[in-house]
């Protein structure tokens, strides 16, 4: 079909989206496509958008191909691989004018099912599979590999790279290799013989990947916990965090086994999230480095134990892979919707340390840092990742770990300290930083024992309902939290030119799309300074950034502007200074959305100011 507009033409800069049915075996084929382009030296950023069932519902796999290295979603689709009749109309609507539609042409479709401004590419995948295989399941599975083969011809991809990846995928399962290679070449050969190849979108070998690695955030966080010294993980399965605990087990079996073959770790799948955080708190009290991995519903259940750990001052690390909420919400969609729930978790006056990684590299670094911070501050520390980072493979800088690095266990009295006659008052601030000294159980046979209390107490850990004792303790906890500002990862501020009138604050998985959005806005003559928040409590540089700009946009992936609320609360700031830019449909935020929302807000503000000026003149 000849489009009414010129077909898109681009080299190493386009978006491909696969529309499939969950359970059809498409995931491995789609990942094969993305990895082949990556192996050709061209950065890719894939995102798997899948339903919360096993089979039958729609699933999508979007691959951003860009030699420039943009890792966020752009918005829009240049090539749609439409393999799901259920979502056909919506999938076709996403294609950019001049874009391409690839589909199974085994059955003719009426003209009304297409658009006149796109190029339609029909490959008879079902016919080809039916002719080559008799088994229905084989036909379905090999159809996926077949469309990858056809795409390799249409996009001028290196077929040898695909063949090598297929061989790697079926290493140890050599019987499966020949039929998969057969399917790959059936699709490729048919396209070369029957279609004009390549189309306007092509892949050319490049050297734009460098030394970066391709890894999921959950696996990175798990490895960070291993390197950070965690020996205990207690968890309850919940999407999208389950693969984190599973990866931790895999790494522990490799790195936490002594020469005699004895496991030097404990991984416990608890009966629920309440039990899992209880185990983590117990292990932390006993001196082990312990963590749990969960998501929003798990955080809700953990609140009582989180409050105990905060008030009794016990180290605990909680990795929250956020998803859509509230309640069951959207288990397989991404959001940044647990910021307030974690910052103030539990009843009473609490404030918890939150770390906001932007990619797998920071998932590794921040998970290790969280274990240090939990010990140093004797408190729960949250690593606030999300489904977009946790369950999608992302290019990032290689992980780093200095051989000289030592764990920060904080203020722990030894048996020698106790023998020397040093005063041990479990909840007394003797150094002025709000952090008391502690001991580990069994340090000394008769000195240094203490009660860990979740009730009000005096500095010596004796039960007390005296107002001055309670106030002393609560003020000390606040001092400890305030001092954490200098210990947490500091914000990243980018000012590309002279100080801009307006600024943007963002965090976490919004980061990849933000960099491109700033460039899009610059193309419209809109200059913005940016600040990426990496932790709470907010260092004073965050306040300084806000005060230095007439208006600051706070970009988030939740409905209520939770980080904005936290900024207003913590800095006692005029809410009008902070403008919420909110995206919360469960899909990862796009550069086009950010740029469009900020440009529209500035245009409306300018129009309102002009109207007010005219009214004043009148």
C-alpha cells in the first residue's frame, strides 16, 4: 500500500513496537531483536508492557533505537509489528504519519482497517509456518522468530549477529537450534524475495555502546546487596520485585558459599510481607545485614514493623520496586506512587531515608549504600526503584567497587569498649549527631545487654512515660534524620548555560526521558536548569535550587504530586513555586509528554500574564 505522505527515513533512530498476545512465546523473539541491534553497536532501550495474567491478554514490547543514546521513551511509534487483533485499532493509531505497519498478511483485511498515511508491510507468517511445521505450538513459537527474520531484511540488520544470538540462546539445547534458525531464515528470505528491502528505517553498525552493560535493575540491586554485605533476605513474592530476591539467591549461591561448600547466607520466603519485614528487623537487631524486596501493597502491610525499626533504632533495608496503586492497582505497570507512603511509613511521627536510583547502575550502588546507611543511622532505609527500572533491561555504566572499600557498621561497641568502662546508654546521644551507640547480642557475657524498645524510654532504655524523656528521644531522632542530609547521595544539578529563569526537579526512572525533553524544549527556545533528586532527606542544595528560580516544574509519575508535596512539607515552601507535571497511566513517561506539558504550562502562564497586563492598562 502506497502512503499518502512520504515514508519515514532514518538510520539508527526510530521506535519499533511489537503488539502481541501474552503467553504466545513472543518475549524471547522480541528480546532477540533488541539485543541484535545492541550487538551491532547501536544503543537500544526496550520496555516490556505486559498484563498481570499468564496468557491471553495484550502485551507490548517497545524498542527505542537511537545512536545518540537516548534511553527514555520518546513517544510515538515508527514501525508497528501488529500481531494482536484485539488491539489492532489502538496500535495502528500510535504509528507516526509516514510510519510503517508490519502484520501477518495470511488473511486479507478490509481497507478500513488501515491508514492512508502509513506504509503497510504484509508477510504471510501463518501460511509459511503451516507449510513448514505441523505441531500447533511450534507454528506459534516459530512465527515469532520468523517475523524477526523478516524485520532483519526490512531494516538491513546483520543476519550473522542474529544467528549468533540464537545459538547462544539455545546453548545446551542443540536440538532446538536448527528449527529456530530455519524460522529466522524463512522470514528473512521471504522478505528479501517479495518486498522492497530495506525500508526507510535501517540499522547500520556503529560504535555507540562503548563499555556500557545491559542489565535489569532488579538484578543490579540484588548484586548491590551482595557486594554491600547482605547475608539475609526475607521476602514474599510480589510483582514487580520477585526477580530481585531470585537474583540475590543466584548471586549468593555463587559468592556466598565457603570453600567447604557451606552457604553463608539465609534467604527466607515468608508467609507474607509482615513476616518478611519482621525477619529483616530481627536479623538487623542481631547484627546481620538484612533486606527485603517488595512493592506498594507489601509496604502497606509492613508499616507496623517499619515503625518498630524506626523507634527501636534497628537497621533494615527495604527495596521498593514501585507499581501502580492503590490496593492491587496495576501490578504490571510502573509508577512512582509510594513516595509519601515510605517517607512517613507507620503511625506517629516518622521520617525515613529514601534513595531514588535512576538506572541499574544506581540500583547497584544505592542498594549497597542503603545497607551502610541503615547501619550508620540505625534505621530503615528505602531504595525507591520501580517496575520500569526493575524489570526492563537498560544500558548503564559498569558497576564499580573499590577493593579498599569497607562496610560502615556505624556505632557498635565491642567487648573491649565495654570492659574499658565506657558508658553504655542505648538511646543516649553522646556525640551530638543524634545517633546512639549499640551493641550486638552476645558481645559480652554480662555487659552491654539492653532492651530494644518499641515503647517510650529514657536514654538508658528504661521504660518511661515522662514527657521530657519522650521529647528528648523524638528530638534526637529528628537530629539524626537531619544529619543524614550529608550522608545520602547528593542531587545532580545541570545548568547548560547562563542561569535559566525556570527549573525542573525530577527523580528516578523519569531521568532517561528528561534529558531528551530538555533538548526538545531548547529547540523551542525554552531554557531550563535541572535538578535530579537522589535522596530524602533533601540536602539544602535542593532548597537553594528552588529559591534560585521563578518557577520550578516537578515531574513525577503519580497522580498527586507526591515529591512536590514532600518538598513543600520539608521546606515549608509556597506551593505556587512548584508546578506539578504528572504522568500516571502506568506506562513509562515520554520525552514528548514532558516537553509538551512544560511548554503548555509556560504558554498558559505567559497568556495569563499578558491578559492581566492588558486589564491593568484598561
